[in-house]
C-alpha cells in the first residue's frame, strides 16, 4: 500500500472547506484523524517507558515539561499545576533537585518568591528521550518505501504548517505552542550539530 498524499493534497485544495469544518463534511479528514489518533493511552505509556527506560518518573517528567512550556515557575504554581499541596510539591522538587533535574532561584523582583527552573540534568532528559524516540521511529520508518516516506513527509510538513497557523490565529494565549515548537526545532538542530562534530 502506498501513500499518495501529494495527489490528495492537489484535489483537496480545490475541495477545501472553511477551517473547523466537521470531519463528516470531508471524509478524508475523518480517515486521517482516525490514523493519527490510533494510539490508545496504554500504547503511548508503553512507548514512553521504552523511550525513557525508567530513568525518570512520570511526575518528574510532567514537572520538566511544564517548566519547558512555561519557563521558571513558583512553587505554588507548580503545586497548582500538579493539583497537589505546596508541601507535596516541595517534596517532589527536593527529589528532583537532588538528582540535578531542577534548580531553585529567588525571583529577581521579589526575593520572597522561589522559582523552579530546569537544571542541566533536566535538559539532558529531553535530549535522551528524543534520541531513543528517534531511534525507535527510524526502525519503524525503515519499513516504508521511498514513495510512502515522501508522502508522509509532505503530509507532516503540511500538518506542522497548519498547526503553527492555527496557533497564530489563537492569539497570545497560544504563544507557548509556537515557543515550544521553535525550542524543539532548535534542540534538534543542536543535537544534529553535536553529532556532526563527533564524526
């Protein structure tokens, strides 16, 4: 079976409806949605466990993800985001700090407020997980033909463009999505550059 996304996009451009059109109005949207959402939560957790290989707990990864998306956060903001007490959040951050995943610093404008931010170990976690994820995906993609890979590449680039356009329309509230995407792209560039210098 081959993917002929390029041909579908040419015909789809003519038949495109307004953004937000229901999948029922465009059956192809429903089919693609079904494929994109075919992973159930159990499969996702299993894949994540393979990627991080038990090196970090889910709650620690959750904290690092929040800090990556939002920047430095106060202890009360961390507690609220995790839906736990400040005392419990302090225990989580204590353990993460002991492992070199996060660090604390005083707020520059209010010394009473302690901010939590990723440390070098926390940033390394994302790099390690990304490397393992890329290796797993490479094994999967190696099973596809060049034609299928080309169609997949076209589709994913179009999807990324649509996602960025949607975040721009959503206004300032979605700025974190653009920032996270740009940070991820920059991180991939740094990883590729470091690999190139190693060879």
